[in-house]
C-alpha cells in the first residue's frame, strides 16, 4: 500500500472547489501558508478524539455549533464572545440533562468555505458564479467580486488565528467560570418567564451551592473555572487544508493544522473523491455528513476508507435529513454501522435539511422543524438501542431574526429586522438556549428509560 501524502487528493476528482485563474498567485499563497504555524496541535486533536469516543459510548455528549459561514466583514471580538457564551450556557443545560460531560466544539476559526447547490446564480437576469465563502470570493453581486482570489486564504488564516487566540483566553482566563455561566442561564429563564426552565436552573443552583458549601469551588478546582473548547469546519478548500497540514513528530502521522476537527459535506463525500482522500490520511477526528441519498453501501465504503482501524472517536456521523425523514433514512444507516461493527459517534444536524424560502423571500428554518428532527433522531436511537452522541447547530450569540419560531416567536415578517447571515439562517441566542433545554429533556427521558429497562 502506497504511503499517504497530503498531495494525494490532487489526483482525485474534485467537486465544490474553485478554479483559480492565476496559477502563479495560487502557488505563492500556498507556499506562504505552508510556512505559517499550524493553528492547532496534534495533542489537542488526539484529546478531542478521546472525548468523541466517550460520546460514542454514551459517556459524554457533543455540542457542536457556530456560524454557517464566518464572515470577514462581521468579524469582531464581541461576536466571538457572544457565541462562546451561548455555547457555554447550552453546555451547562445539556450537562444537567445528560449527566455526562459535554464536549464543546465550535464551527469557528475556519468555517469560511461553503458548498453550493448550483455553480452560478441569477439576479435581475444577470448570471454570475455563486458566492462560495469569504475564503474564496465575495458576496457582492459583481463579476469582479465573484472571481476566486487565492489571497483570501491568508486573510482567513489571520482571522482564524485571532479567533483561536481569543477562544483560548476565554476558556482559561476566568470567563468560563461555572457560576458565571449559570447566572447567564438564569437570566435567560427569568426573561422568558418559563416555569419549567426556572425549575431546572434552580436545581443546578442547588447543586452549585452544595458544592460551594463543601469547599469545591472555582478557587479550589481548576475544572470549575476553565473549559476545553475545540474548533471545527468543513474541510472544503483543499489547497488551504494541504498548506496547513503538518507532520506530527511524536506520532509520525499527519495533522490537518487548520482546526481540531474537520468534516466532509454531503455534497463532497464521494468515496473516490478528493475530499475523502484528503481526510483519510490526517489524524484529526473526522465528521461525515449523512443525507437522504446516503446508502448503506456508501456508508460502509466510507467507514472503511476513513476509519480502517475502527478507532473510537475517529469518525463522527452527522445525520441531516429534514423533519419527518429521520425515521425513513436513519435506521438503514444505523443497521449498516451495526453490521460492520463500526465504532462511530452519531450526531444530529437538524439545520441543513430544514431550510425553506419564506413568503417574504428570505431563506429560513422553522424552529419547530429543527426540534422535530432532533426528536426523531433520539427516537430512532432509542428504538435501535444505539447512542445519540450529540447535536450540531448553525447558531450565533447575536440577536438575529433568521429562523422562525421559538419562545419569542420570530415570524416571517420579522425576518427582515436583523437578517445578517452571509449564507444560511442561524438560530439566535434565545432559540439556541431554548433548544438546549429541549434536548436536555430528551436526554433525561433517555436516561430514565435505560434505567427502568435495566431495573426491569
């Protein structure tokens, strides 16, 4: 067997990637990036893999969330802080429901490229190449803006490095103190005046008060005042990924240095394609989006290609079917995993199968559809006796109006108020935390059911 090289993908069919006009400019950028430090390190990726393995066994739970596509124009410290804060709030609620550690992974510091359903788009009779994310071209609808520009990879690297720097400071600098996160959660429930949420928050507070009285506080316990926070993105732009791939001197394996976890999209999961080839050779944990067209045979081939050693935590299967469709599609994939004896972590992405166009012309996602797919996902795993290992949301800490529904009942008429996404609609802070409470209920019910079956 030929040893894997980080350039092997170049000999495979490529999809959803730009054709750069200036080959010399592209080569110069790739050479420059290849000299830059990696954004993450092998030890971090290995530790995340261990955590994801625990989630696959039901001993942890993955919360993965963040922007649909990170923007150069909207980049700010406040936006990073607010999304980080909401994810900590959600993790606190999920920890209460699951009674296991919550693994926190942001769609951050690298989520710049986006696959598109069509290579071009038409506006007022003018047809131009599609916008593919700020790392490739620009959102403005002009011929010049839509030309792929390799220098944007350098700007993406700089923004990713700055984002990671701030996330690491937040994670270890006291911002993530457990009592502070809890006070934010209480603020949400007071504002919404929802009794069941307040009851859960009160129970969490009682636990914190008890531990405080016992002398177990942030001052005495490092884990109370810091968190582990990882980054992830779709490994779509392979020139960028290759340039940041480094050989890990401790293991002799290759690390995708662009982020702790990378995933393969539903449009780029061809077993003989460039994206699968690249991801097969790096030591990072790999995510694989599984949509309605994923067959059992597809999945078996991909699992063998991406995780030949059947290593726990290596492969996360991210189900994204659409509300009402998980019951139709997920069981055959769960069965395929069982037949192969494969060790995977099952995660629900209830966002990508539920995008619709509103009557007002905006792309949106109904909150009720998102919630239904989550419940369907849990229902299938309960019926199959398998482990629902996590959830994957497109969300933001900003008070946007992009997804309809939720406690605050965003309507289609409200979408124009604060519709800021550069690509797909995101849950706002309130909707994200509301969904966390609802997922916590599912986890609580699942835990209770397993306990009753064990006792019976």
